[in-house]
C-alpha cells in the first residue's frame, strides 16, 4: 500500500525517475485499523532519526504506468539501481 500527498504532487508531471521514500512494513495486518495502530506505536522520534526509509521508483510499481509491463523498462540503471550495501570492515 502506497500513500502520501507528495506522490500525487510529483505525478502531476510524471517521469520515470520519480522516487518516493517509503517506510516498509510487513503487510500481513488483518485490517487497516490494525496497521494504523501498529504504525502509531512503531513510528517514534528515535526510530525516525535512524532514517529507516527505502527509495522506491514509483513508476516501477505494477499498474502505475503502461510502460512498466515490459521488462526493458527496468533495465534503466539510472533509475533502478541495486541497494547500496556498506562494505564489511577489514
């Protein structure tokens, strides 16, 4: 489930590189009310200070644009990059 007012503003002029910062959670909540209660408890200043967000290229979400039906759409390395992983200390 994706939501947020900034996404709607960005989609006024859609482009492939529109990226959202998302707070990922497990989607096995039995209802929106239980998800809302969990988020209200989980989101706190200390946790948010760690910037627990992932980058999501919005037009890569299935169904958001017709072009993403083709696998070639995702080969654009300037938009769809692997996650950055810090190298292990020697």
